[in-house]
C-alpha cells in the first residue's frame, strides 16, 4: 500500500508540488508540507483555491502569510487562512 503522505504518481499533484516550490524559504516551509499533508483532504473548491494561490506573486503571498496584509480576493483569503491554521492552531 502506498504511503498516503507520499506524492502521488499523478501529473496534477506533481505539477502542484513543483509550483509550490517558490524559492523563498518562508513560502517553501509552508506550502510544500501543506501540499503533502493536507491538500488531498481539501474539498474540490479549496483545492482550486490552492491552485489559484500558486498563480500569485511570491511577495504578495509572503505578506499574506506573515499577516502584514490580506488578499482582496475572498477565495485567496480562505486558502491563506486554511494554510495558516495548520501552523497557528487555536
């Protein structure tokens, strides 16, 4: 049986994995573990939001994850909140 946390042999997941590697350590340590550990448990709408997040600029994402600013787009804010909730539990 395949490890559920191991990257799947599917091209969509692999594409997301490579797009999650941003080259900025602060983003990489958030996005890669989130993708590997939580992405598959998201509903289809939140998975689409994650894909949309990956189209954003690194500088914008950094500001959102450091909570210095918020995305104007409610979909992006939702996925940012989901990711932050994994590293900042209640």
